[in-house]
């Protein structure tokens, strides 16, 4: 599973720490493709109406597969 996480992280598909609603999947997809997170969420919901049930399977899989963004640690006292 680490190989999959590393591969997705290299491609920029990570679940961000900021801007999450549930797990950060839509926010991560939006960041990767240069969209506003609300547009990605809206597209996700609209796709649910076009292909009913598909997102109920896709979202949890992406939640498991997409790695969480590593927190940015600041070094205090370092100039």
C-alpha cells in the first residue's frame, strides 16, 4: 500500500490538512486538477445523479488509497 501512496503523492493526489469536509478526497482532487474545492464537490454530487451509487463506492476507495498530506513542521528559532 505504501507504493500506491507514494505514487499518488508524487502525482500530487493527496488529501490536504486544510479545507476538508469529510476526508479531503474532493479537496485533494480539486487541488490536483486546479479547481475550487466546492466545484469538485458539486461535480462529485452531480456525477452521483448521472451514475447512481458509483460515488458511494469510489469515495471510500479514494479515502483509503489517497495519502493524507504530511503536516508542514516549522523549525522554531531557525533563521
